[in-house]
C-alpha cells in the first residue's frame, strides 16, 4: 500500500534518487542529531534521536562498565542528563562531556553483559542485557583507571569477494581484525547497509564487482565522520531479497548470502481462531545466554512445537519470526495489530545475572482482558512441569502493552539456573511446555480438548 503511493508520486522518486546519490554525504552529516527521549524500562535503555545514530561501545573491567559514546549528537534538553538505577544494581548515567558528544555509562556487574543495537531507521538505540559467553571476543580493557576511553587500535577492511551460485549470491567481507557489525536493511532503493565497527576503510580502493542477479553494486565509505567504522552498502536489484549472515571462527570474515525470499503461502482466511506466537529475541539480539544455550533458539523451538500442537485443533497460528532473524518490538506489535488474533503469546526464557539459584515460571500480562489468559497459562505450566511458581505479574512489557488483544508474556524458566535450563533445553520437557500452553489456550478459547 505504502509502496504504491510512493510510486504514484514521481516527485518523491526524484527525492529518493537524490538521497541515494548523496547517501554517503548524508551519513557524514549527522551534526544536527539530537536525543529527544531516554527511557529506562524492562532492563533496557532506549534512546530516541532525530537523526541516524553513530556510536561506539566499549567494555571496561575493574570496575565493570560499558561506555557508549554517541557522536555528533547532543541532548535536546538538559533534564535528559540524569541517572537510573537498575534492578541488578547498576548505575546508568547520561552526560554530555563535550560539545555534540553524549556519553552513557553503565556501571555494575550486570553492565558488562549489555549489548546495543539500532532500530527505527537507526534513530533508536537500545541497550539491554545480552549474552555473556563471548567475553573473550569482546575487547575488554583491563585495569583502566580513568573514565576516558581506551583506544582500541582499529583494523582495516581487506577485501570483498562476490561469489555467484545458481540461485544465490555470496558476499565475503574480510578484515585484518575480528569484525563486530550492525546490519540495516533499507528500502527505496532496496539495499543492505553493514557497519563494520572498529574497522577502517581500505587504504586503496577495492576492485569493483560485476552485477549479479541480486546485487547491482557495492559501495564502501566511513560510517560517520570521526568514527572508526566502515559502512558497506550493498545495492540490491530485487525487493524480495533475503539475506543470512555468518562469520568465521576468528570473526575476521563475514559471509552474507543473498537469495530470494520464497513467497509466503497465501494464508487462507479460515473462519475460526487465530493465535500469534512471538518467539522472543532473534538475530544478534540473542536474549539470555547460559551453558551454551541462547534464549532466542529455545524460544523458537518451543514456539514451533506450540504452533504444531495448536494447529492440530484447526487454529490458525502465526509466528512473528520463523527463523533466527532480528525483529523489533514495534514490528512484533504491528504484526499483532494487523492480524488481530484471539490470543497473543510471547515466549521467553528468564535470566538473572546476579543469582544462579533463582528459578521458576513467571507469567506477565498488562491489560485486564489478558488476566484470565495469564492465569490459565501459568497454572497449566505448573501442572505439567516440575518447576517453582515465580508468580503471575503485571508489567508493561512493550509487546503486551501495545495491543488490545489478550496478550501475555511467558517466562518459562530461568536459563541462568541449572535445573530450569535443563527443562527448557530438553526436547521432552519442551514438548510438555507446548502441551501445557496448548491446554491453557484451548481453555481460554473454550475449545474442547482431545484425549
Ligand atoms: Zn527474553
């Protein structure tokens, strides 16, 4: 719908072309960026700005800190320079140490596990507790005495190779140091931007590439002025191009595979009940990570089992994500509010950085029409799974607050606890979780249970 409107208006097409031609210039011109709001909620810090964000993130030990510097950016008003205290006893302080330079410091033991990513056309920066198992790969600066950022010597972009297979195109990016990256699929025109953090553009221009059925060209530039990051922009030829990203063990090479997204089967509008299952996290937002398991994977496995089980009852089931892809919270509620299901259930695994002893199931709801569903789900899990009761709670999680349909968020157990982790990652107990959730949803929808 939006696309059609866009095409009808040729004026906008010209604007888009001009924007396209000036893309690198626009990126460098972030001088006017302003932070309009800063929200601390549900263990995540969300920063909204007027313009694209360029930032660096550094982890420092003793004491544990994460320092985020937002460059070419100022606070819209001085009241935004404040501090928060997190549940896990961190202090989060926001300051403007220099002109057009905003600094956020997380200090406390949980802070080192924080990870940031951009959403909303790179105008929103979210920092939340993330994985803890890759500490060795993250550059932790030991014994830093001052709060000034230690300089980490950046690497260089070495080469970009394009390989053409039958029905896919692979782009291999190699650098002299391990690459941390953010990806941004962008529209009008369709392209994929990848920011290689702490990697500088090559000294000499790289050879140009011939177009493939998926890619028209690849452009390389600085992600933003003054920032040691390279932006690689891959111009796409087709709007329905999907991509998968993989890295080698050392992290010095990333491989991006482009292929056509298969057309989703027409979901027939069957009369009857609709349920949306939302597997929490995805992509580089791994969720909690303990004992070699990542929450995003556990959430997806249980969600798929629940989907199959509900479909046995003729219920039309939608998943907000079907694979390991990143989806913002707003996208999840957009899907929900366009489908208007009878039930929305977000599947999560819990974690506590400060204690490995705490375990149990927690069920969250926000609106009054969701309370009964929360109670059915909670009781059913306690009936089927040998897990402590960590209570039904009312909380303003984004995905259950921004929809009028009955919506709950189930924290099925603590990945940070050994016993709960066994329940969450074992195939048999995963089936029992799916069964427990199915029975609760059937009861809520007043559908009779089969034997
Ligand atoms: Zn989660």
